[in-house]
C-alpha cells in the first residue's frame, strides 16, 4: 500500500504542475515540469521506484524490476492521481475557454512514441541497471529527459509522454479524446519497445 500511495502522491503533483503551467501560460513550463518530476522521483523512488507513468511501469515490469501484482495497482494509483490533479486544476483555473488543442495525428504518434521511449530508456538505465546501482543522479536524469521532451515536442503533440498525463489533460479539457487515444497507444508502445531495447543491450541481468 505504501508504494501505491507514493505513486499517487508523485503523479498528483506532477500532473498538477503540468495543468497549472499549461493553463497559466508559464514560459518556463518545461523546466517546471521536469523539475516537478525530478523532485518527486527523488522523494519516492526508494519506496515505489518513482514511476508516476503507466508507460514507465510497463517498461520496468517488462524489464523484470516490477512485480506483476503491482502493475495494475500502480496504473490505478497513477490514473486516479491524474484525475484528481485535473479536478484541482479546474477548480483553480476553470475550464479552458478556447477548448481542446489540435495536433497532427502522425506527428503526434511519432514524437509521443520516440520521447516516451527515451524516457523509459533513461529510467531503465539509471534507476534499474546494475551498472548504475546506488547512484544519486537518476532523478535528475529522468526529470531532465522530460524537460527536454516537453521543450522539443510539446508544441507537436501536447507533450504527454505518459498515459496518466494524457488522462489528466483530457479531463482538464485541454486535449481531445482522440489525443488521449494517441497518448495511450503511442506511449505504452514506447515504454514496451524501450524495455525490449534494454534487454537486447543488457540481457536479463
């Protein structure tokens, strides 16, 4: 239960930061978002692994560092936290007047897959690999990966790279149900392929 609570708390503040940054038009949104993830990973990584992302949970499970019995509870905690963060954002900022964003489907799928792959790849290699065991930099590496991804591709796809974030911004009224579908499929695929690539390079360790 402690692990699930940590996943809930970390995902909540991660998604809340995203919602408030996007709705507030914060110019330093990528930095704030990456920093929020970084500090939550440092705060909760020793308890739950600090996934805060169903695609990362999938990757870590396929890599063999997450128990099967934890996968669904992690996903439920992450999604519940995202919905709550969305509702808090709505209560503070209201619903967007302009409605949902519009993104090109092909470009969205491409960048969501690629940068989710990059994120899961970094997580697996910094937080689960034997060669980097016991390091103190994994939270920074993970947070800065998200910062770079949001800065590079946020304008193309909305920059979720995380199905829970996709759910959160959908509930906020920022993204469409079509875009939510892209976040679910492309991001989970990116996490799964990252796990396959990790095992190809490192084996089962």
